[in-house]
């Protein structure tokens, strides 16, 4: 599969990104939350990608040679509480089903890491839902290692 990775450009890119929210929701099994809460969370969180236009975040889109959008990644400034310093934070990464396993996710991850290095960060962090086993394997293969585990209980 031939594709390039470029910065997010316009409303068509944003519509594509919003269109992947159901796919992202599909890997979330949050036993203390309803499906409606999960979908509302994903919509709100995705919208934060554009808030970062003002604070220095970046969104990259993978585009096939025929112009089809294949996936995206949003990276922004985060915090490493252990080291008490700024770090890069990969907030969102998703690819269309047809692009899974074809190097698109890896290319997007590399774009986020390049941006992070260019911004002067020495670490990059991300969160992955416990139910997203494929995502966990993908990130571990890319060199990420778990450091925390958040547990939750409904009262």
C-alpha cells in the first residue's frame, strides 16, 4: 500500500477524524460506563485535537496515493509527573479497518515521534484502554512500556 503522511489541513480531514470515532469506541470496554457515555467521551476528546492548534499540538493524516484517508494521529504536550517535566502525549491514533496491518499506524506513530523530538521532548506517552489488546501489542512492539494501571469502581 502506497501512502504519505501529511499535516491535517482542512474540514474534510476533521470530518474523516470524527468519522473514526465509532471505530475507536468499538475497542472500549469500560464496565462502569454506558455506551452513550463512551461515545460522548470519544466525541469530546476528539474535539480537543483542534484546541491544540493554539497550544502547539499537531495532527497528521495518512493518505493513500488515490487520495483516500487511511488514518490519523494527534500529538500534543503532556506531563510526565514522575520526572516532573513536559513530555509529548499521543492523544489519538486510529486507522481505517482496511489499513490495519499495512504500516499506516507505524508511519503515523513515527510522524508523532518526529514531531515530539522536533519540539524538544525526551519522552512520549499515551493511554490505551485495557480492553484494546491489539493496541497494547502495537504500542509494545513500537517500544512503549506500561508504567501505570488505572482501576475504577462504580459506586
